[in-house]
């Protein structure tokens, strides 16, 4: 079995960040289903909490993770 056959069996598409990223992952899943006949595509989201006024723009620093 080649890579393409493996992709056609199923993939997970990761969107990391916020709502826009998971929407992009969902759209990529739709494209894979239509263009490559992917049987199972799962959009996955990794979200993180943000503050109203963010003292650390970008990803949350590792030292602040609990």
C-alpha cells in the first residue's frame, strides 16, 4: 500500500489556534474527500485560552502552562 492509498483510507487534519484554524482544517477535509476520494477525514482542533488584553502575543509561553 502506498502513501496515497493510506490517505484515501483516512486522515486527521489538525487546526491549531482558534476558530479560523479549525474551519480551515474542515475545508481541507472537504477538499480531500472530493478530490482524492478520502473515505474518512477528521478535522481536529487544538485551542488555547487567551486573555482580553494579552501580555504575551502569540502562543502561550511554556512557563505559564499548568
